[in-house]
């Protein structure tokens, strides 16, 4: 406790009060003394801020050296022996070990830059701040490795004994879990330390603006890491819930997360009785389940949020959830019905807005009950977008490139040359049939088609052989007789009727 005689103000402030309140000096002398006291206060404040700034920089160096030592312990006494002794196979431990080595190199470079010029701490952080996002890679692997180590310790006593022996060594003195989480906490620690340095840096200091830029970059990296950790936690919750579900409902989907879950009382249709049911609110779906998450859950109804409406019915907490033809009257025994109503309404609005800005899910999603629950895992896939299966007896059609004809209407000269070539090809084909008498239209179908094509194009002027002319005239005669036969047959048919 302070003594009654102990001064609560510094000497300069007491002198200032005495000079101001008591006329012990002339005005001129008073102003000189007050100005000298103000200059002394500013000088003392600047020296104090400089001292505090140096202390903050020293704390960065001290904590960074400790952090570097902890990474060495993690690699030397845990990660490297686990890889060498092959306690469990997999790329996860190797990947994490490489990530720790990368973070170790970044930390070592940061210490070297700061020690070279402690007054230019902003330059060191600005140079290495972009590499802080690599901590997010470590954070992603950290969640999986921590879970894997816990599982293996429960199953393998040899591995459990190894971890215990390493943790009790005097040069270690820490648990493996505490060492693994240190890199996750380092970037937020950078943020706090830089804020401390910036707080004691004058506005006119040459590093003031650069320190602000460094702080922005470090905050970006911290937000990125926190978001990734949050996504991993959401996925872990979803996987734990998936293990409890006994019927064929697949909840795991990219971007899906649990917003709220718990027991609600469902009022029967006649309004007489109420049943305790377990509800799970996802960011796109509301699940109505039977059972307990500690043992097993059976999904009884799936309600897509884009078709849901939530209305408060009574002030006591009863509310109605409507999804097309499905209607549920619900209330909470714990008195948090308003929390459910607000969360449901907020989730419906957010999901509807996201469907308008992002790729939309199928608008044909319907509420699913009982036997149709197993359709939930593919309820957002429209059938018209499914790939059609090839028939077994259907053969591939092989195209002959030589039979593909290309036409260019703009180039008339090329068309004339193609006509001549086709006519001479027809002349060569006609020579094969000099001695044949064409008595039926069905004797040579290909030759007849060529004859019809060339006769429509009036290309007979290129044929000089009299036998060829006689051949084509006979063919045309037979064509005429064929159409005459068809005409008479049609007349006889209608006349008979």
C-alpha cells in the first residue's frame, strides 16, 4: 500500500502546478520554466517509448529463439525417430516432418534478419510475411496427425511407451501434443508482438508505415490459418456425426457443415402427445432423427432448406417448420426455441442467397422420408445430367474420310473443275458396262444413282462415246417405265377402293 508521503505525480508536474497556482515568478520567467518542463516531459516520453520499443523487439528475438529450439526438439526426439522406427506407415508423418523443416528455415531466416539490423525489424517481417501462409499447410496436417497419434497410442503399447520415454527426457521436458501445437500459435503471436512494437513507434519514425504493412500481411496469414483450422473442425464434427448414423445417409460433402444440433420435442398431428427427436441443422439441410448421438441415430426425414419456412406459433416457444407437404410443430424443453428459430431463419436466408450467387444445387430437391432416405446422397443430381450408358449391341460407326465431300460456294472456278472431274469419273465407270443390257432398275443401284446425279447436273456434254450415250438413254428409259408403273399402280389402287 502506498505511503501517505509517497508522491503520486512526477516532479515536473508538481513544479508546474506550483508555478501555475502561485505567483512566485514573473510572467516571463514562468513561461521559460514551463517550456523547459514541457521539453523535459517530451524528452522523457520519447526515451520511454524508445526503451519500450527495444524491449518489444528483444521479446521477439527471445521468443523466436525459443520457438526455434522447440522445433528442433520436435524433429529430433519425435518426428525423425517415428519415421526411422516405422511405427506407422504413410505419407502424413513424412509430409509433416518436411513442413516443420520448412518452418524451421523460415524462423531461422527471420532471426538472422533481425539480428543484422534490429532497427529494421519491419523490413525483416515484410520480407518473410508471405511465407507465413505455409503455416496453413502445417495446420491442415496437424489435425490429422494428432488424431492418428491418439489412435495409435491406444492400439500400440510400444508406441505409447516410446512417446512417454521421450516426453520425460530432461532435454525435452514437454509433451508431444504441446510441441505439435506450437507452430499453430506462432503466427497469432507475431501479430501481438508487432502490435506492441507499432504501439511504441512514433508516427514520424521511418519504419512506421512499413510496420503497418507488415501487420496487415501477418493478419492475413493468421486469418487464413484460422479459417483452415475451422474448416477442419467442421469436417471432424461432420465425420463424428456420420459415424452415429445407422441408415444409408451420406452427410459428407464439400462445403457442408453443422450449424446446430440438439433435442427438440415434436408435437403429434392431433396435438395431444409430443415425442423427443434429435435435429441436426446443416448449412443446406435440416435432418430429423430418432435416437441419441452417443449411441446411434436413424434419419427419418430430410428437409432441404431452400424449400423450408419457419414461423413462430406461440409465445411459449412452439414453432412450425414447413417444407412443401411436410409440416413439423416443434418446441425445446431447454427453453432455447428462439435460438432454433433465429438460426433456422438465418440459415435459410443465407443458403438462398448463396444459391443465387454460386453454382446452384438442383431446385428439384424434395423432402425425403422413411424408405426414400437413401436417396439423400444423390438427391442433388438431376437425371438429365447423368451420362447415358452405351448399348451393348450398338457398334461404333466408322467414318471414311475419302467419302466426305466439302463444298465452297464462293469459289465458282473450283466448282467447275469438280464437275469436270466427276463427269470423267462417270465416263470411266460407264465403259465397264458397254456390253451389258440394263433390263432392270435394280441391277446396279450405285450406277443408277450416279446416272441420276449427272443427268440432273446436265453433265452429258463431256461424254464422247456413242455407246455410253446409248447406255444412259436406256437407263433413263427404264426409269421412265418404272415411274409409269408406279403411277398406274397407284391409280388402280384408288380405283379399286
